[in-house]
């Protein structure tokens, strides 16, 4: 099933998105979780500070459905 992924910071570089907020489309198995989508893209779940599923903050164990949009954000830095 197709899932759209938006990634920011260091995670964006891992998934191959050119600019922050660019969408990367992936095909994952039915029943996949946010964590398994991240791992499919080469992102360790430990790197994800905030995950958002279809516009709502979620746990990495949340199941994704066909056409879902997942946002992955690393820890924030700066001051």
C-alpha cells in the first residue's frame, strides 16, 4: 500500500528528500506501523522525536493505512 512520508532535519537526508517537507512515496505492507515505515526508509525509530500520522501526533506503534501521511521529526536543536 502507498504511504506518503514527510521528513525533517537529519531524517530528511536519510530518506532522500531534497527539501524540508518534501514528500517521499513508499510502498509498504498492509498492517505496517509508523516505526516499520521509518525502518523501511533506513531511519532508526530511536531517531524519531515526533511522529505525526495524518496530521495528529502519534506513537510509533500506530498502524498506517492506504494513502496515509506520516511525518518524521528528529529532536529539535538550537536556542
